[in-house]
C-alpha cells in the first residue's frame, strides 16, 4: 500500500477485512452500509470481466468487487467531485490505480457514457428516495446519496442499457416498495429481470432491501432466491451474513 496518500482531518481509513484492502471515508457523514456489501456479494463477476459501478460514492463497491472476484477492470462513476477525489486516493493507497478507477460524470450525459465503452457487468446502489418533498438542499451530500436529486431511477436504468454489452448483466440494490418501478423501467430499456433476492431484518419482519439481476436483451425468465436474514431473533448476525462479511467460512 502507498502510505504517502494524505488523509484530511475529518477522514478515516478503514480496513475492509478483504485482501488487505482499505477505504477512505468521512468520520461522520456518508459511510457505506450493508447494502454495498450485499450488492457486491450478489453480483456474479468473472475475472475476465470489465465492470462498471454507478453512483459509486466513495468507491466501496468497486473495491469489494475487486477483492472478491479480481475482475480485469472496475470503473466507478460518481457525480460528486469530493467523493471521486476520495475514491481515487483510496485506489492510490491500495496501489490499484490501473485496475480500480474512478471518473466524475453525469449519467444523463450521453457523450460521457459513450467515452466509457461497453461493460460485461454493471452494479449500482442508487439513491432510494423519490425527491418529491421540495425542501431538500441540493448541496447536502447525504441528501444527494439518498434522494433522487441529481439522477432518477430511470436515468440509472437508461444509462445501464447504454453501458452494457449484449447480454451483459446489471445488479441493483434498492427498496422493495420500488420493485414494480424497477421492473417496468428495466423492461422499458430492454434489460430483462432474471433474479431477485429479498433481504429481511429478521424472520419476523418484512423485507427492507431487494437485490435484482437483469440481463441486457435477455429472455423472459425470473428466478426468486431464498430470502436472506440479517439478524437472528436474539439480535446477533445470522450465519449467512457473517459468511458474506468473511467472518465465517
């Protein structure tokens, strides 16, 4: 690792406990959560793949994908300049600048998308909440990460269609209440839903996260995976979640 990489006063560098990888994050503010970990585990990535991650934030998903699957190249796309700069420093710290790369760009910019080329696989952890309150500060970093301020679900899926190779795969994490919107938009842009997994806090609570795999120009066939539970009834993490985090073999 490159120990010359600087940290700002409000930043920490966190051990991902995966292949000796580290991530620079803010000490307070937006930090990655279980969604990113679940998404990287759900994705089916091969070492020959060229992969792109949209709405990349500080770059957590690209680093997890690299650590788990060792793809040929992973590019993270993010619209917020400070997030991109932070992600690039993480890549430099991990000495992965030639493999795990980050670009500042707007998913609505077709000329920008054209320059990126085509990808075997695409991951995205987009903003979940509809921006319909009218009171959100557009400069609020947390709001941008959580609300559809700078891009909508349709912008994400339209861009995914543009970026994927023929039969390329898209992997998205979202909220179950948006499932119909996701399916409708995927079919609108000819990305066929192929696999779905619901994530539940525990066996007694309703799902609060959904993982979806789609295939560009794929045939109609949808597989439902068994649900994944985060917590046991006593509040401890389930064996399945501990395996995803690498705490159990």
